[in-house]
């Protein structure tokens, strides 16, 4: 039975819709892009590979974000129900540069005194102790070492021998003996001429000169001019170590005493008698000199004042008891039983003259200073008691001996180490 006209007609044919229209539209867009590129280059159109690269680049250029912003997520990669991305954290703040010190100086002050009712360990106030560098007391150690060069002689050692290769070879060639009966030729070894004993005074007025003693001992030991440099202590009671007291009279030892000559062993009394016996023993056996840290203008105030004059020695390394001394002020006969002992400032010029005197063998008259070492007398004139002087007399006494710069400045002394906050 043929179908009737009332049957429902089927769908009419038309243009493709839905997914079928997507590729056609994309192809048309690609064709238009190819035509535009061909017109721009005025030649054949781009190849398929060139078109793919242009489209890929255009896709990624469209997703570029502004400078300093994070890149936006791709739409096809991010889920539709995902929460929006969290905002980026703010950039950290730049640290503020430390403020420079205003002047670069730190104030110094003495620590405050503790209250009378507090314990000695409790100190109010803050601050940290500060170690302040001090200048050396021996400003020119190299100049001092050069001044002592005349004492750096080398002499044959009395107790050591070494092989003399030249003399041994000459003896073998001259005798022509069999190697089994070759005999070596020995000669005395060379060594430094003098051994130096550096004796420092340990009296109550010498603590301020301890750095000078250390620097002087270091400079003498490092000079290489002496066989040995020994450091010995002279106690305030006039005693010294046994090794320093019993020095052999071999002409191979010299002694330097570092002292301001103000201690009790330099005064009349038991300590003074003991100390002067030791000095007399040294002066009779070896070259002896006193290194005075005080300047020459203050020597008259000490118990062993040296006077300028001319010194001469009969032979090298002559003991001080054999020296001839002629003072400039009173060129007369020496006091009975007195021995001249050279007194030196700690300066290269003074040590140079003493070194030339010790090494000289021709009785040259050399400038210097010496003090007379004799038997101590108990009836020596009493010294002035400064505790009985008035303040005006004390100031005048100080100004008579102090330098102009020192007398113009206030006389103060720190009672503690400085501290800084």
C-alpha cells in the first residue's frame, strides 16, 4: 500500500550542524590566514609547517601576562569547579641599612666605685673592660742590636771539636796510608765569644719597668750576638740565684743589671751590704754595667749616681775592677777601695760605647758614665724625708726634676682599667 500524503515528512537536508561545522570553519580560517600571509610576503603561501608554528606562537603569545604577574592557568587544564588561585605573597621588604656611627668614637670612662655598704664583687653600672695598647718601651730594638755588634765575635770553643775536611784530605794525600788507617784531623768548633747575664731588679719601684725588661731580653736573645742570654732576678733583699752569683772568671761572660737604683738593696742596711758584695764579686770577675731606665738628668736622685767621663780597659772583656775612669768634673784620684761601674741609658749610643769598651784591647779612652762601687758606709748622710715636706715644697721638688712638659701637666694616675659602654 503506497504511503499516503498524510504521512509525516522526514527531515529536510540542510547544512551540517554541530560538530560537523567546526572543522570546516577552522579550515576556512586557516585558508584566510594563508592568503593574508601570502599577500604579505608577495609570493607563494606558507607551508603547513610554517602555518602550524605561527598558530602555536599566536596561541602562547595570547596567554602572556603582564610583567611581574604570575602566568594565568590554562583553561583546558584547570577544572571548572576548582577554587580560584590564591594571590601571590607580597614581596619581602628590603632590610633597612644600619645607621652609621656618628663620629666613630667610643667614650671611655673609669668603672664607678661600688657603694660602701655593698659587697666588693657587686659593681653598679654597665660597660666592658677594654685592653688599651701601649707603645713599646724599647722603640728601636734593631738599632740596639746593631750597637752591640762588636760583641758578636766568634772564637774557638774550648770543649767541642769538628772534622777539618781539608786538613784530613791533605794528610791522607801526604802520607799515602791505607784507607783502614786513615785518621781524621779535628779542629775546635766556632762559637760566640760572650755569654750575657741580664739581671733585673725586682724592687718595689721596678714594676713599671717590667715591659722594658721583657723587650730588652727579647732583643738581646734574638740578636744572635751572644752564646747564651740568661735572665736572672735580683730580689729586694739583695739575693740573686746561685747560677748568677757564682760566675767563673773566664773572660767569656758579661753582666748587665737593669735597675733604677732606688730599691732597698741600694741603700745602707743588710740588703744593701749583701747586694754590694754581689756587685763587687761580679766587678772583679767580668765586665759589669748598670742599665738605668731613668734619663741621665735624674741620676743624681738615685742611690747609685753615675758621672760622665772617659773609660778605658787594659784588654778585651776586662773586669770592671780593672777599668780606668776619669770624670769630667773631678779628674782626680779614685776613692779608696772603690771600683768604677759603667752606668748606661737604654739607648743605642750608650750601648755602642760600652760594647766598644768591652771588645777593645788597645786602652782607648771612650766616653761614658760610671759610678763608684765601694764598701757601704753606715754613717752616710741621711736622706731628706719627703713625708715632712709641705705641699709647696713637694711641688717645687717635683718641678726641679721633672721635664717642662710633665711639670705643666696635672699629676694623675689611673686607678683602674678603662671601660667602654
